């Protein structure tokens, strides 16, 4: 970058093979240079978009995995909540009842996660999809 006699900043000049200073595309009109810059920018965006997008199958797999993770978290939370409830019920506290309650909790939490749950699956999906897109773009 250079400053001329009127204290105006001029764009950097490039030196050619002969050592003389020359402006890039000096003979081209402003509209031509602008068109080339826009075209180069669009090509860069489409190339980045093509490499950075996940396939639909990968997105569905990631969504399902995030829902499963939320279901596991909800199941752990419900198990801890049930542990705080007193065990003196009408049927007692048999091993069969404990097993059926555990299976019921598992199914309930799976359904809760599919219905939207606490929003943990959505947060995980947003975060992991950004990470996946960034890692694919750097490959």
C-alpha cells in the first residue's frame, strides 16, 4: 500500500518479472474486474458448500444418535428420581417389579426424546453438525 502526494491511500502494486510496478488487470474496466471478483467469490462459496454439507443419510443418523443420547440421559435422571421414592407399595418391592419399572422407564424416556424431550438432542445435533461440517471442509 502506498500513500500519494495528496495523502490518499492507493492499492498495492505488484512487481512484474521485469521489476517494474504494475497494477493487476490495469487495462480492464471496473465492471470487468468486479465481475471476475464476484465470479471467483461464488465459485469459492459453491466449492465450500459442496464439501461442507452432510448427506441426508448422515443427517438422519446424527439426529437419531442425538435422540438416543437424550433418551439415555433422561433414563438416568428418571432412575435417580425413582430411587428417592419410598418402596412400601401395595405390591411390595419385588425383583420383577423393579425389572418391569426399569423397562417402562426405558420406553418412556425413548418416547420423551422422540417427542422433543428437554431439547438436549437438538442442542447436540446443532453442535455436532457444525463440527462435522467443519471437519469435512478441512479434509
